[in-house]
């Protein structure tokens, strides 16, 4: 007697492959590169030993009010060449609050692992205006350069806006990916607000105007036209020998120097070592 149960139809075999788990790109790690291993206490001892009263007076005239030894930039550069890159040491140096330690920190930090929050904090806490070039260079070499320029320029904090304009100037030289149109917009912003800007921001805007004028031939023309409409830029440099450069004259000199060697002054700058490690 045959069974009344029906045989179920065969189940089709699927050839679907298991999806491989997505590979997560590891976060960059802080590194040391080709340099000596020097402890925080050793570095602070070296900085203290290298300080001088004359340099402290110079830095005070440039607005420094915090603790410092008064170490020359030449000595800091020599130390940077010994240490090369040591991000953990850089963070420790910054946290001392000492001006010379912080200047060295900006030279030996690793841009690839620099946190956006640390860039913000360092830009706010930097006491020496001329060292905005270090902050700007560090930010431009990090993954956050373009974003930080926009954030800082939109800030209500004048120190961040000043750092933002310095960063714009560095990006004009170094960042080939950003279209010229964005820098043309910055020229319009500078032209509208430079005369009403606070003193430090005004100086940084003038520097950005000059740098943008060296990026390309069209921006050279646009920057010189903007500078002509702006006229003389008055910046109070206090009891220092600093002077406010005339934008048109400086732009034309940059192009004259690069002629025959590089297509633009920006290309000439890209062929050089980073500002924060060469100066």
C-alpha cells in the first residue's frame, strides 16, 4: 500500500556567497620618526638652559605674557631636527603652558593624528601671533585643514579667526585640490571687512590676500585689484620692528622671484619644507 504523504519538492540550492566583513581602516597612530628619544624633563632642561633675557624681552614685546625661557627659533629648529616627530611628547610639551615648549610642540607634532579639538585648543592658547604660521601649517598638513579654515573664520573668537586667515593663506599655497573660486570668495570677504577687523585679524587677512595672489595668474590679477580698492592697511604692531607689507608690491615680487623656476609662487612654496619645521 502506497503512502498518502507527498514528497516535498526539492529545495533549490543557492550559490550566494557570504558577504565578507567590511575592512575597517585603522586609525592613524602617533609615531616617532628618525629622531632621538628625549623625555619631557630632558627637553624642558634643554629649553631652560637655552633661554636668554634678550629673547624674553623680544617675545614680551610681541605680546607674550605666560611663562617662557626665551629660546630662539634657531635653537628650536635644532631641537626639532634631533627629535623629528614625537606626537606624545608634543602633547606633553603643550600641556606645560610654557611658550618655548609649545613652540617646539608645534614643530614635532604629527599632523595625521592631530585631533580637531587639539587644533582648536592650540589655536586659542597660542600666545605669540607670529606662531600662527606654525598652527596654520600644522592644521594644513592634517586631515582637517579645509574644515578648520571654514570653522575658524566663522568663529566669534578673534584668535580663531586670526588663525583661520593664516590657514587660508597657507592653503592657498599648499592645497592644490581646492578650486580657485573658493579663494576668490575669500578675497571678496577680505575686501569687505579688513578695515573693520580687529588688529591681529587684519594683519592675518592682509597675509592671506598676498598668499592668494600667488596661487594662480587669475588670482594674482584678482588679488591685486582687491588690494588696490582696499588701499593702505593700518596695523598696530606695538613696540616691535614688524611692518605691514604692501600687498600689491609683495605679490609682484613673489611672481618675479618664481619666474623661470616655478609656474607660480605657490608652486615654489610647495617645493619647500613646511613653514613650521623650516623656520
